[in-house]
């Protein structure tokens, strides 16, 4: 199994990327890596070339590049070449820490959609307070203009992922909505609710409200990309701000508070660990013909390692192939109805 | 100036409602209150009847009543009678701690919309970390199915409110969107961005992302009711969960952490104060012909007092009349174009 790695994406590229890949390499002997990027920068970071190869390029897509244009014009960019390798069958998965929009465009226009999936969805794993497992949410922003069928497809794809990668036998699928009753929501979410509820292949548990997300009531939360994006950012922004307020309450106050802070350091530090989702890997662009995974730009070597581990699990379980087969059979069954 | 008070709404009714009204009564001598509810329960709570009158009724709308049906069938409910009084000109504003959906229905079907406003918006005041002022956000759920013009109207109404009630000369109006660039968003938000940007009456500062909301970058944040509802709930849910994790880190750990917690008690307690928005009053249903204000069901007497203060400011400034006049003139100007 071979992963095409965009070695030049992210804030600490290529160092963090290479370091994480090397850590994963020694654990996963069945993985090979093609590293796309500047050989002059990459080579000195490699002790040897076991399981590794380099495809040299100096072109790269910047964080503020317009995604579709960047993919079309920067034909020698590390991300584009890595996607081409997946398209050509030379690699089985694409991994990047770079521009999310460009990665989506590379996935769509180079690797291509799964037949039967109208829109890929971007799916991170988020933390929940009542378990170690966290939950998946999709779409968080790949597609701002959603239709009910898209949300139904997100539920089906998230279901395969939660089974394969997270080992949940019968994942609880929920729909993010503005109330728990089935009648709640705008037309989009009412129709999506119906499609999800009517699907015998899904363990659909109904609507979930945004204030309950972190409680771990569902394994996969389905949402449209616009609402999902705002909700994800609201959670991240609020958690960051509240924790920084706690820090200020300790550091900017008197001696008494500073001593209190020292006594609490380990204990409060565990909260940060609890909300740290890097062990789950990166966000998956589900609905493409191969695993395409995005780790955040500020990811360190440890996060890169976990993301490779995540990709390894997806490849070993053939998660994407299951999605492809499922929608193939679904199409046949729909046609013979 | 007279406020119709639904004395039976909320978890601690009528005690908390009456106590808060009495506190406000002694400060605002120019206010009269009509208390709608069970006289047998209300009367014993009143030391005298100065500035007060009671309209007796025993019917009330429950928290889980279907809003429109409740308003139509429970014609003697305290909320319905209070709305009727505003409609009849016997009172100038409606105040309730009860069922939000029913209050919206009462506002729409009994009090009526401002001409030129298609959909009322529900607008709370939320906290921001960099100022005492907080910010307003609307719509957070009155209308799940929004059009660009609705969002434009929310901006205009929020602008009047921020000027009148919060004393901000030139409120910064922003649009909640999935990116800061003007080109971002789905069709709804792209079109709304254009309408807001083109309006010379607004100090529109562009898009804001959900992770920046609590930073106080805008005075009024415009959003559709579906996204606004999810975002508000995500903020509330995350803040609650993170703070409870901090509490657990202190209380469930060892002696060391408990001492640390004691030393930090006052300082960490201030965070709760910082995020306490009750001093801003309740959420306003903007777009109705009179101020209709909803305080949350769990509100205490202090919050009721602050909400009366807020209504007093709206009445003294004739905020709703300004909205009515503005949209009247706008209509004339649009017609003569």
C-alpha cells in the first residue's frame, strides 16, 4: 500500500511531515511513501530510503491560492503531482497538510468522485466528553450548497468510516438540526431527515442540536457544509477562548492565583488533552475514489504519524472500496426497482 | 409607557417575574406594568399596586405546546392576553419568559409585522472578550428558511437597536459566513453580502467566521435563522462543557487540586461573570410592531429586572417606531425610483 505525500504542505513543512512519516514507517512495514517536494530540502531529513521515494518539484500551492485556479495552473505543484499519482494508480491515498480548498479541487478534478456520490464531504473527528471515541461530523465545508440527497450520502459514507476506522459495529447516525423533533428544520433538513430515517442500512437516531454535539450522543453527525462549517468553527473558537480566559484568570491575577494555577497545572492540562483530536488523524474528504486526507497546517510530527495510521486503517479495510461497491449495487438495485 | 408582562412564563414564575418587576418599578417611575396571570398567586407577592395592575387568567402556554396551535386555542393564556393588549394599544411592549415559538407566533399573528419586514428575527446579546459591550446576533432561530432580503433587513434592524439601546454611534455590521472574502458562502450568503455592502445606511464591515464571534469584532452579526441557531447553541454548549471540565479538574482530583481551586475561586468565577449576558436583558423579536422580548425560562429576578430596563430603553428611544418609519420611507423611496 502506497501513500502519496504532499511533503511541502503545512506550516512546518517539510520537517514535520517527514518526521511523522519516518515514525509511521517503522511501525507500518506494509506502507510505502512517495514524497512530493523539494528534494534538496527533503533528502537531508532522511536517514535512509527504506519504504520511501522522492518525486522532486519546487512548485507548491500557497495557503491563500484560489483553489481551482491553483490546481489548474500549478501543474508541477507537490499536491497536484501527488494527486496525479493516485489517479494513475501509482499510489493508493493522498495526504496533505496544505490548502484545504485546493486539496478538494485536486480530489474532485484529478482523482474524481465515487459514482453515485454527488458531492464529497469533509469529515473531521471531534472530541466528546463521555468517551475516548469522539465523533465524526460531515460535511464541515467542502460543499456550501447542499441538497437532501447529499446529506443522505454523507450519512452512508460516515457509517462505513465509523465501522472500519473507529471499529463501531452499529454507528449512531444523527442529523444536526435546530430541534430534536422530526418536524424541525428548514426544507433541506426536513427532507434529509426523511431520507436518513427511511434508510434500513443506517442506525439513524434522529436530530441532534449543536449544544449536545460534544456530549457524544452520536457517532456520526450529518450536516450541510455551511452549517457544519459555522458549527465547527463556533466550537473551536469558543473552546479556545474559554480556555484562554481560564489561563488569564490564573496568570494575570495575584500570587494566590498563580499558586492555585501551579497546583492545578496537571489537572487542567488534561482538559487540553481531552479536547486534542490529533490522535484521530486528519479530516477525510469522503466521496473520492481514494482516501484523501487533510491534516491541519499547524500539525506536528505526532499528528502526521496519527494521520498516516488513520490512512493505513482505511487502506487495510478498503473503506473507500466498500463505499464504491455499495453505491454501485445501490445504483443497480435502484435501476431494477 | 406600559409593559404587558406574561407573569406565568418561565421556570420560576410567577415569583421571579414579580420580584424583578418590583425591582424595576422602583427605578423606572415612568413605567406601568400589566401582569397577566393567576391573581391568587400574583397578589400575595405584591406589597402595593403602585404602577401595577393584574389581569387574571389561569390558562397558560406550556414549554412543549405546539406554538401556533397554542396561540390559536388557548385564547385566555397569559401570553395571548398580553399580546392582545399590545395589539389593542393598551400596552406598548410584550415581555415573556415562556415558550419562544409561541411568543413568536403571538407576535406575528396578534401584534403583527412591521410593514416592509418580511420575517421578524430573534436577537440575543452575546458576550465578547474584548469589551463590556458584547454583540448582537440575529436571526438565531425565528425563521429557518431565509432569503437574502431577510438578512439585509436583519442588518438594518440590528443597526437601530445597537444605536438606541447600546449607544453605539456607528455599529459595525458583519455577516456570519464560511470565510472572510466577499466571494465566500452559498448563494444566500453571497447575495446577502452584496445587499449589505451596497446599503449606504449601514457600516458593513464584511464577513465574520464563527470562531471570531466572541472576539468582539462586530457589534451586530447578521445570520440566517438555521445557521444562527446552530452557531448560538454550539457556543453555549461548548462554553458550558469546557467550564464544567475545568470544574471537574478541580473537584474530582486530589487535595492539591482542591486547594488550587480554592485559591482560584474568585478569579475563575469572574469568567462566568464575563460570559453572563443577563445584564443585557433578553432576546428581542425584531420586526414586530412593538417590542416583544423573551428572557430565558430559567431567568431569575435580576435578569427580569435587566430585561425591563432593556424594554424601557427601547420604549424611551422609540426604537421600533424608528424601524417602522425607516421602512415606510424606504418603501416610498423605492416606489419613486
